[in-house]
C-alpha cells in the first residue's frame, strides 16, 4: 500500500513493514544518494536503514560546467 499526499509518495507499507525515504543529511541523504528507513508497523521498531545510489541522479562533469571569471580591470 502506498501512503501519499496529493503531490508526493510519503511511504510504502508491505507485509507489516513501513518504508520511508529520508531526506535528512544526518542519515546520509545527499545529492545522488537515497536513504530508506524501514519500521515494523506492529511494534514501531526501526528495522534497518539502507542507502542506495539515486538512479535518477546524473553525475555532472564539474570542469565542463565551471565558468571562468573575467578579469576586472580599471579603465
């Protein structure tokens, strides 16, 4: 069962386990990394936390996106 608000998937419940995507950097979430917390729905106990590489995130070549600053000269 999916738990949704009108715009976003909040969590998923399957076989008595609630799974939620965490966006907190303390848990390891950052650009390109997905963190999933899993709880037992009967006890409320945290079962585990897993981190994955985000399949949607694309590595950007930073050297190609950097712009050189132009020199500032007085006239």
